[in-house]
C-alpha cells in the first residue's frame, strides 16, 4: 500500500468510526503512529518483534476471514462476548490479577504469593508487559496500515468502542497474550490453561466486534506472548527468588515476632536487594535512623498510640481497616483503573499509565524494605504490649511505613497523570499513611519517613515518564 493509499483509507476509517454502532474513543486520546516510538521498558524499541506482513487485501485468506466475521455477526448473542472485553484492553486483566491477589492475601503468612512487595512486583510485571506489547503493536500497525474489517467490507459492523487505528495486529490480542503468560508465571499454582483460554476469548471478541481479522488476532497473541517472555526473563533475574538465610538480629527495640501468631520469619527481608525498574539504587533515598528508644520524639509518638486505645474514633478505625484489606498497592491500582474507565482512555495511554503507577509502587516497596531491614525497628506493640491495635501487626519491621511509602509514590504518579485530580490523590495518600497510626501498628515517625521516601521515589518515576516520548501526563 502506498503512502497516499494509506492516507486515503485512514481518512475513511475515521469517517467510519464516526458512524459506527458504538461510542468512539476521543481522537485526541489516540497517539497514532507516534505511539510506535514511545519508550519501552524491556524491549529495545517497538520494532524488534515486528511480525510478518498481514495477508493481502485481495488474498483468499482475507476473503475467508471476512466471511468468518459475517457469520459470527449473524449469530444471536454474539454481542455479549464483545461487551465483556470492551474498553481499554488492559483493564480486564488488571481486575483478574487483583482478584487473584485478593484470594491469596488471607493465606498469608503461610502462602507468600501476595506479600506487599510481591503483589506490587506482579502488577509491575503485568503492566510493563502489556505496555511494551502495545508499543510493539503500534509499530506493526503503522508499518502495515491494514484497514480493519468494517472498513474493508460493508457487511461487517463495528460493535462497541472503535479506535481509529489500523487493525494488524490486534491490540486486545497482544495485551491478552502478554497477560496470560505473565499470570501463568506469577500464579503457577493456578490452572494456567484457563489464563490462555481467557486470552483466546478476549482476542477473538475483536473478530466478532468487526474490528479485527483472525490473522490480526493470531499475530497479536503471538506478539504479546513474545514480549511477556522477555519480561519474564528479566523477572527471573531480579533477585526475588533468593532465599533469606539470615537471622533476626537481637537487641533493644529491634524487631521481634508480634502477637497473635508471632510469625518468626518476616516477609521478604531481601526485597531491598531486588532489581528496581527506575531507581539506580534502592538505598539512594534511605531515611535517617528513627528516634532512639527513650528519646523525647520516640516517647511522644509512643504515647500517641497509647491514647488511641481509648480515643480512636469510629471513622479512624474504619479507615484503618479499609487500607488494610489487601496489599496496599491494590487500592491504587483500582483507583487508576476506575479513572481509565471513566475517562475512556485508549489502549496505549491506559497501559502507559498503569505501567508507570505499578513501577512506582514496586520501586517504592524496594526502597522501603531496604530501610526496614537496615534498621530492624521493633513494632509499637513490642515497645508496649498494652497498645490496642485495630488488627494484627504485620510481620516485618516498623520503620518506615510501607503504606506511607507506596501511597506517596502512587500519589506523585497519579498527580502527573491526572492533574485535575492531584489533590484528591495526595489526600488519599495522606489518609492511607495516617491509617497506620490510627491502626496502632506504626509510629507517626514511621509514616512521616515513608511519605518522604515514597514522594522521592514517585518523582523519579515521573521524571522517567516525562522522557518516554508520549504526550500524556507530562509537562
């Protein structure tokens, strides 16, 4: 197809989108061919895994694939599967992963799949893989400029939201292929065949929607899987499989197992040595030592926790429980997913935002865990067993607070992505931070140090995002 022909069909595509059966994505939200040049996390660039060209428009294969779509759209009930996978293609996989983490959360400490740091790691792997897969998809889309089926044949109807982009390969298929591979790696205890089956269903829903040929789907699935395998190669060398062979240090005001279960092996003591995505060194922002036992600063914050036993309000207790229901990063993943859905962001913009947020929280966890296991500060209930906590104290050192650290990092990214909602998310981060004091499981100096640490990590990730070549969420 010549450049002039490509321009003609793209103009026609936008006209078809305007009169398609469903809502359209905002034109200003779609990066077009520029999306192929956005910076990637694992791939060298978007072109390294470019698939072979699609079947020619005049080929027998293309004709047969059009006939398949016509048959699918003549069957009753075909719209249901299309609706299930509507919208930004990364979102259903985000929710599925969060559901799995929610399942594993109550199994702690016995099954350590969803510890705070590991939950953040899984979300970063998922969203990095999906984003890189989409950049590679955009490279192929604008290299081959294949018109989608509903443009090529008037018998095909475009169902649901339609993005004005070439169809080969399918973005939904690429995301699904990547997600299924990551979930199979991260949740090996599960029925991994079901992840692959879901990927197939998500991808093929685009055939029924009239926006993808079968060859678009197959190329997208293969591309997504190939990207995810590269992400897993990196993951297998990130240090997270190292087994801690150390021992809990002994000394005054150092961490020791806390009631009621008195878990003797703390969660992920080596997480501070895992490989980060953006930070050059996880100890680059390590906070100063906490106040010494017996100091005025220490006594002030300890007495605050003692008073909460009788002065804690019902709202403070409710907020403490709200922020402790799951791994802290999952709340922020849901906040962003809700914004993406409400604002109707396109596939590539949504995936970029999710990758930045997940990476910020993962790197923040590493920085936090580095400090926790550098100082090994005992929890408040160790300093005074009479402190009344809202729930059991988590089994790892106190300083700094993990919730405070990752929430501050998340708020920096959310403020960058959503400037009109910056105050809302900074307020949520402050609430998440204070919830740990209200719960009685952290000193106020824990949360202040965490807020400062997380903010510095989040700003580093924001700086990275501003250099990625996109036009969204940057200044």
